[in-house]
């Protein structure tokens, strides 16, 4: 749209259906086996403030903020709305909201604080009112529709609201939340600063006073973080260095970098140069130039489509000038921005870069971007995924299932040790290399930075593999991965899922209330382990510290496994994929491989409206994969 006297407005119109349940599948599930691939889901991120559960929302009509009373400007998702009481606020105002959500606990500490300290428990006196001009609700922010008797007006403070919003209005008659929030924030700052100065003045001693004259120097050997979070901090520091590479090397699609990565922790300090000595110019070697080269799409030949979904496509590609083949995952930037998944893509890149540290994780070669897409270039695992193989054989024999399960256990333990919850373990995400060993891929659902006592609450995962605590809306930790591992092992041994349903609601009810069926042909050791893994109590589930049965590796089902040899890949796989060449795609669905390997174009107007700065620092080349 062209604006007068000047300017342009980019408008994107899409049609959404609301209020209709989406079935998990169009055809009823066949009880005899697993016949379909199942996509992952992820609910919107919830911001909890004073009991409100705020989510980002796109408002189709003019809407005003319930906190500052200003208009919600912007394109896309302009503000937040509580899923319980429908109150609407700016993104900048949601954490300052004082009113407690009516759907939350009435006698909470915050409510008592406001009631006892400030006597803020004054209900509104609403009366039906005829509005002579357009008026907006002070709660949900939308227009009061109608010709007469459109809404309610408080006779004391003149607040307006819909009739449906009256029950959600907090007892804050006559209170200006914006001003009070600013005053309370100032008071808290003063209270936080005054005790420290008072204590420091009282605690001053001659020795302490003399030490203040010394410079504040922290010895290099002083510990800066706890041992339980050292691995996570190290990976965060490494990611920060990786993000700085692109800023040092110029444009997004540059071909080469200016130099190799600086060492993270030098073992000894370099010698100072002699006076008057001239340093010789250092030119990067050919190996360094290759190692830190930045790739683009023009460096690859796209050969086949390996898979696709709502995220984008996975293509088989060959690096030009070599016979090396890679799997290239292509994400559309507009979809990433629309789903607010920019942070997830950076997390996925960071976890993929750790793949070289463990034998059962997919390795990352490099990442780069174009104006419209993000690209993950990973090792090509031509053995196919477990979903393809289980569809071919119906189910695996116990030895084969035990081998795959053992290697998956090693990978999960490595991720958990690094503070990472995988959250999307399923047959589709477990692939085989050319020798038959397992490798876990697709880290888009990972949650990083979770210690032994930390928990998270995002609703995500594949419906058939989602743990009961996620469905119930509880906070969770690594326990959800062990539940998914139990579902995956059940499917490998029995050939079908333990819980069924024609839609999400029925499936989730089955997961939370029903018990899995164990056929007679299942061995006693396999059944006992599955019962422990599918325990609906996350604290007592196998894999967690509270499980009375001990560690997963100590279960009778894994008694034939030599764990040391397994992690060194010295155990011969029970199945080796049949391959004709390194580029063989016979172990992938023909529905995908028959498609033409092209990228879906993005509308130029949408492309022009995207903020490319949000993807700054995405491009990366893994030094360990270019040797």
C-alpha cells in the first residue's frame, strides 16, 4: 500500500480457522503398527505475571493497553493478552501489571501485600451506560460495540468495560496502576540500596578500611562459577565467540573469514617482543583458510529431498569440488520470525556444534544464511531413520532394539550432563550411519541451561511422546526425555504406540489416565524397564534420581551391554543398512526423494519487511568437521 504524501506499508493477510479441533490424522490409526510420521508441536510461550498467563497476540481491531491506556501500535503480534481473563497490555507493560488475575489464587502473597499495605481492595461500582462516541474497554482494550447500552461504566473512577469483562476487573477503583508501579519500583530500589550502605558502614574495621585502598583484583585461579554449571557456562562462552565470528568477517554471505578462531583459554602467556624487533607478517595457512571458510548455497549442488515439514525441507547436497555429501536443513526466515523461533534456531546450531563431542549425536559442518532462508549443513546419515526401518520390518527383535536403546541412552546422558533437555525424542529423529550406529538429530526443541534443580514449562513435543507432566501444565526437567525414551523403546519392541487417540484431547487423556498394554511375547526384563520408564510420577521415573530401581544402565534389560565398548563404537551393530554409494537415498521415503530439490520462494514484499538483524551471528563453520 502506498501512503500519501510518501511511504509504503507492507500488509500480510492470512486466513486462520478458530474454534475447530484439528485431528492428529485424517484416517483412523491402524492398531497393527506405526503407519505415519508424526510432527512435533509447540505452544506459544507463556509469560506469568501476578497469576496472569500472557501470550503474544495479533489484534485484528484497534486495541488499547489496560495498563498505560495507550494504543497498541505495530504489525504482527502487537501485545500480550492473558489467556485466562483476556486483559491486554503492551509487551513493555506486562511485567509492571499490578492487578492479580481473577483466575489465580485470591490469597496470594502479592494480593495480601496490596490489600494490607495499601488497602487496595476497592471494587468498582459499575452501571450500564450509553456511549455517544466510540469507546474502548479498559480491560481487554477492544471496542464497545452497539448503538446503546454498549457496556459498563464505573460511577466513581469512570472506568469502562464490556459486560463480559466485569467479572475479570480487579478491585482497583481509583488506582492509577502506571504511577503506582513506578513509585513501587523506586521504593524497592531505595530499600535495596540502603541496607547495603548501612551494613557496610557498621561493618567497617581498620583491616577492612586498609584493604579498600588496594586495587580490586581477582586472582586468575579464583572460581567464578559452580562446578554443576561449568559445562553450560563453557558452552555459552563458546557460543558467544561463535556469534562474534560473523561480526568480524563482514557480510552475511561472505565467502571467507579474515582469520581463525582465537583460543579460548591459552595455557601460557606469550613472550613480550624484544625492543626494536619487527614482527614478521603472519599469513593464514591453506588449512586455516579452509577450516574457517564461510559457505553459501552456491557452494553446493542440491541433489534430492530427504524430508520436509512445517519447518522447511532437508535436502541432500554435494559440496562442489569434492565428493562429500551433506544433509542441508533449510528454514524459511518468515516462518521462523512468525513463530518467534529465532532463539530456537540459535540453540539448535549451538547443540549441533557439540555433536563432535559425542559419537551418537549428529555433527554440524556449517551454517549460513541467505536473504530468505537459514541453512544447517550436517553430516549425511544415509542409513535412514528408525521410523523408516520399523515401517519396513513391523518391529525390531530384542537384540536390535536393545542396541539402539543403549546408544540412545548414552546420547541422552551426555545432553543431560550438559544441562540440555532434548524434548523431541522419537523414531523420526534417530538416524543410522552407514555402519548401523545410532545418531540423534533435530535439536530444534532443546532447552538449554537446566541444572539438577531447574525446571521449565513450555508445552512442546510430538503428541505421542509428550509426558503427562507437560500435558498437565506442570514444570518439568529431564524426566520428559526418559518418558519419550520409554515410548520409543516400546514402539521398537512391540511395533505400535502404547497410547492411542483419534485427536489430541483423546490421546492426552489416554496418556494421563490409562496404562500401557504389554503383550505376552515381551521378555520380563523388557517389561520391567518399560513399566519404570512409563511411570506417570516424574520423580520416580527410571532415569531420575528418585527412582528406586537405580540407573538406566544397571537394568537387567541392558545386562549384555558393555558400556565402555559401546561408547567407543567397538560393538558390532546387529543391522547394517544396504547402501550402493555414499549418496544412496534408498533408506528414505520415496514420497520425499521423488520431489524436485528446490527451495520455496518467499514473497518479495514479505522479504523486504523482515528484520535481518535478528539473524546476525547465525553463520558458523565447525572447525572439527573441516579437518
